[in-house]
């Protein structure tokens, strides 16, 4: 199981750098298209939340409970929630774009702060994708897809204020790239620090903690943001689609 880290690392890189897709989309968004943009983003975020919640409660957490016992798995699950909660509390990040009438300096500062916040939040997400994929492609691929979908609007939230402030596509793209590259960096650091300690017990601890992290991200970030910006039926459709696709992929795999 621990012989090949290439595919897990590749999935982590692709998931993290999907922020650059958001940056690329930003360059084609006009003010008249913002409502449509939010429609697709909210659908994608609902889909991402559906995948994360489903795989957490149907695959990762049951796997951990089976191998560790209920109490140990629950401790790891809530520990994962607490870790991401403290990160979110100490270093909050927002997806909001500044108003068009704000000064360029404020837009630039906003984009930079959002980039730093998102980069720090992406560290545990990179660890989640890597270790889930390390165990099985069945776990890792859906999680990588969900994280990637979740990172696209993050890329937009970084690139848009910087692009409006500087009028430079390369600068906006670079900052968006830097926010996403934190995920593979997190995976690489986890390899250096944790790889030698990985066995069936520690891997199942990580599974339960990853489930806690993903449930927190879904309820604290994805769904509140989506509900704030679009009709609730769009988000519900995204959630149901994500859960259905997750169930189908697990059945096929």
C-alpha cells in the first residue's frame, strides 16, 4: 500500500492547482455575467459538499470504526473537526469580491489576504487527498475531485480582486497558483514527517480525521457560501448529484 506515492501526489497536485482554473475563468467574467457565474459555482459547491459528506459518512468513518473501534474513531473524527476549526478561527478566509467602486489598493490587499488565508487552509486539504489516495483510489479520486471543485471558486476569489486592481492577468494567475500550490506542499510535508509512521492504525486515524475535516469544510464553507449567493434548489440539486455520483463510483469501483 505504501510502495507508490506517485498517484496520490499527482491527485493532490491536480486538486490543489484547480485554483488556476478559477483564475482562468475570472478573465472571461464580465459584470453582466456574475449572476450566471454564481449559479454554476453554487451548483459545483453543492456537488462538492455532497461528495465530501457522503464519502465521509459512508466510506472513511465506517472504515475507521471497523478497524479502530467506535470511540477511537470518534475521537479522531472530532479532532479533525477541531483542527480545521482552529485554523479557520485563527486565520479566516473569505470568498467575497470587493465592490467595483473600491480603490485598487484595497482590491489588491483583499486579494493578497484571501490568497494567504486560502493557502493556509489548503494544507490540511492536501494531506486529506494524499492519504486518502494512498490507501485506495476508491477513496482518493472522489475526494480529489470534490476538493478540486471546491478550489475553483477559491481561485476566482483570489484572482478577481487582483485582476481588477492591477489589470494584469499574469499577476492574478500567479497569486491564484500560489494559493493552490499549498495543497501539494502539505502533502509533501506529510510524506516527510508522517510517512515512516504510517501503518494500518495511523492510516485509519487519518481517515477519521479527514472525514471530520471534510464535514467541517462542507458545513462551514461550501454550503453557507452557496446558500448566500443562489437559490436553495440549485444547491440541493448539487448535493444530491454529488452524493449520487459518489454512490455510483463506489459501486462501480
